């Protein structure tokens, strides 16, 4: 693989209680993103409420819907959060946390 590296700012695919099938699906989708594939619905959607180049991967598990928030940078894919979604809207605390993680990440780079 010669794609962009992943930069995990919060959470991991293996940390939440995702099933093996959901972890595999997220892993395959992330590999596509790393290789430059621009995903669209139903697998991914843009998240301009978080920031430019931010997107949300969507995976349905046996009894839960999982989301992985990421940003496509020129040098890496930045993972902002992994969480189980219970409603149609992304919770405001998740959006705020992702924005804060990006501010800290962008502020720490030269």
C-alpha cells in the first residue's frame, strides 16, 4: 500500500465494541480513502459543520450504527472520532470535540 498514513486523534476501530464484520468494513473503507478513492453516500458523506475536507464514514452493525469522522489532508487521513450513532443528527458534543481536536492538531504542526 502506498496510500496516505492514518493519524488517529481519538478512538480506534478496535476500541468501541464493533463486531468483527463492522471493523473489517471500516478498515476496507479507510483503505480506499487512503488510496485516494472519493467515497459518497451511503458509505461516506461530507461534514462541513466540522471543517473543510471532513467526512463521516457510515457502517451499520448488527444492532448499532457506527460513524468514523475523518479529514483528508495532503499528507495523511486524520481520524477525529469513532462513535455509535443513536439519532439522525450528529451530536453537538461530537462536532465540538472534533473541531477542538483539529485546532490542536493544526496548531501543533509546523
